[in-house]
């Protein structure tokens, strides 16, 4: 992320959040609170909005592991995307996203990212999902993302080489796997292994810290094709 993008203020986040959350009126109270909390407190939200604004918009977006779709709908509502396609393994979250997207140029579908085709788009985004896949599946998905992204890829990744932050993050992620019992893995690849195939595919890669107020080793890896 460039210094210019970092300096840009995000769009009015409280106002944008109110507009997006209003779209989840048919979702459960828990889902509405979850969407509100993610948009207002997750440091990835202002990062992505700033990056999209600095880039002149993200164009068509594919959101992998989209959950309830709040990031994609925020980009559309802010005028920073022209269309969003989201994929997620959880049918309930996909249903929430689809209802919230009514009237917008967006579509959401249930898909297993270990094998699903990645819809072609100007920008492909994926947050906190890669580390939950087996290593072979991560590498396969990275290749499919590189083939699908016309302009950029934005990954929120877990950096296993951030000292004490990584230690805290490992404990929290392993506890999360025990609590969820959903069969998810915990296998964060070193950032060099994430960036390597993207550079080979013609992307320039930058990495920026994105842990905000948390003790986690989260970073944003942004891969951009040359104009």
C-alpha cells in the first residue's frame, strides 16, 4: 500500500456502516451486530476502503470467503466497486449476504474454496481464509486467484514470523479450531511463500501491518499488476 493510500481518510465509516447494516434488516440480530462490529472495529475495513479509493475503485470484485458479504456491500455502497461476486462455504452466511444485496450488482454462492473456480474480476480479495486450508489447497487457490485477477489481489494474511504477535496468534487460532470443530486447519504459510507465486505470475507485491488494536500478526498483502 502506498504512502498516498495510507494517508487517505476512509469514506465516512460510521455513515457507511449504517447504510450497509440497514440492508441486513431480515437477518438475525446476531448477524446485524456481527456486520456492524466487523465494519467499525476490524482494521481491515478502513485499509481496504482507502486502498480502493486510492486505486480509483476496485472495479469488479471477487470476495473469497465472503461470509455475510459486508466488505463487498461496503465497496458497492461507497461507489468503490462496480460488481461483487462472493463465495463462502457457509450456506447461512451466504443467504444473509444474498438478501442484503437485493437491488445491488452482487451475487453470492456456496462454494468450497479448496476446489471452486475463482470468478474472473478486476480485484480478488480474501481475508483470514487461506490459513484455514491445507497447504496444498492454499497453493492451488493462490494459482487460481492469480489467473482470475485482472488488476490486483488483496489478502489479509497471518504472518508466522512476527515474534510475540505470532505466538499469541498461534494460541488463539488453535483455540478457535478447537471451539469451532468445523474441520478447518491452521497452516499459515510464510509471507514469502504467499508472495512468490504471485510475483511469478506478474504481480508486484507489498505487505503492510494490519493488526490495529489487536495483538495478532495480521498483515495485508497487496499484489498489483503493472498498468
